[in-house]
C-alpha cells in the first residue's frame, strides 16, 4: 500500500473502473456482514478499504485500491452475484445498495461533503502519526461517519451477533467500513456509475468482470 507498491494495470476502460469502484462498495458491504457475524475480517480486504478512505488525493485511479484488483477480490466476487452469476447474500446486497443510496444523498449535500473532507484531512494526520489501521484512526473514521452520514433519515441497520456488535471497538470498525463503502460509491459515481446502469448495462459489467479475472 506504499508509494513503492508495484502497480498492476487493470484494463483502463470506463466499465472496468466502474466495476472496481463498485467492487469497493460491495467489499465494504461484505466486510460489515462478516464483522457483525464473526467479529473478524480478512486483513487484506480491510486494509484496502481503510487506506482508500484515507487517500483522498491518490496519484492514480489504481493507487486508490493499492494497485492490484485482487485487493478488491471480495467485492468483485459479490458483483458476480449482483449480475446473477452466483448466489446472492441478500444482507450484503442490501448493505451495498444502501451505501449507493446514502452516497447520492451525501454528494448533493455540500455542507456535509465539506465537513467530511475536513475531518478526513485531520484523520490523515493521525494516520501518519500512528498507522492507517490503528484503533485511534479507526475510532476517528467511525466518529466521522456517525456525525455526518448517520444523521440522514435513511440509515443502515446492521444485523449480526448482538454481543459482538456491542463489544469494544466494534461499532467504530463497522462505521469505518461503511465510510469506506461511501468513498468507493462516490468514486463509482465519479467514473460514470449510475444505479440504472446496473439494470440496463449488465453486459458491460459482465465483460469488465471477465477482464479483471
């Protein structure tokens, strides 16, 4: 995830970029579900999301997700369910589409976008002092989500083991992942992604997923 990380070039097409950004959204959805049920997440998938959230001015599109599509493998696998190739986990899909809905509310709220940007700038300083996945950083990311996006009337209700969801740092970790999902949802929109395209342009998404392997 450093500047010296070799960049693996994924196909550089609008459809591929949209697929990768959307994979970030559904990777977040999948990790929230896993965390809420088991209390654990796969480290590579988790670190990719947190680094992407903190890197608000990446040097390239590829740098956002650490340079290799496999960093978003979990999300790409969920997309196979979105287009009907695999059995879908309805909870994960609900989280993912809810993140897209919240992103649409956020992107038209200039004040909240500005507030979130200011918070992320401060949190970047924290990450430089500690490390990106240090619990102080995760706590700050969770707080940023709670005090901005969580104030919308539309909210994501996370299902899982109640004892796990109430355990130390669990709410902050869940919110940090949800914030990462919003970050990728905004990226998807910036790359031309729209919800109606998921219905009417599934062929392009299938082709992009085939190219990404």
